[in-house]
């Protein structure tokens, strides 16, 4: 189940008391992991970062039914982080766009999600102004001229 499948989407309600303890446990585990990472050499930390970001990009794309080439994603992330990983695969504009958006979101997680930032993410994800063969309005608010907004998952024709 995805978040947009929840009954009250997009209104969010949570019980702070129920979340406090599990969050404290996760934060403690995160601290232990960070401590262990600091004990590792720089190359191992970079490799762990590269693996984690690559997995994040691949899994995020899979939610939408899109399968990206893991080697292209890894190469793109390494290029953006200035890492030497040997032979880099050629750039792919779709991969570059999602990597740029993910890196901005993860590096600047505490930055305000402004209209400009949101629209630049959208432009990164759809650099050609198309989604598949359909022309879409990129880097701007929807005007609903193509009908009401729908949240769908999976490739066109195979909506789940």
C-alpha cells in the first residue's frame, strides 16, 4: 500500500504518544550506525552512501512502474558526488533528472519546499516536457485542462 492509498489521504493524523517510543529506538539505532560508520575508512563510507542513494532512486522509480538501469543510476550519483568508481556509464537524461531531484531532497531535507524548488524537481523529472508520448505542463501548477488530477501507480495501461 502506498501513502496515497490511505483512506484519509492527504489529511494526516497521528498519535504522537504511539510514535515517540519507536522513533526514539530508531534514533538510537541511527546513532549506533553513525558511530560505526565513523570508524570506517572514507572509501567505505562513500560506498555505503552510494549504495543507499542508488537503492533509494531505484525503489522510488519502481513505485511508478519504471525500471531504471542500476549501473546508470550508480554512475549518475557518483558523477554528482564527484566520486571515482571506475568506468562510468553514459548519461541518461531520465536517470540524471531523478538523481538530481533525489540528491536535492536528501541533501537539503531541511530546506523549504518552495514553489520554485517543487517546479525545478518537476522540470528535472520531465526535461522533455513529455511523460511518455504525452505532452505535459512542466514546472507549473496544473490547470486541469486535461481533466481532474488522478494519482495512479504503474505504467499507462497497467494502472494498479
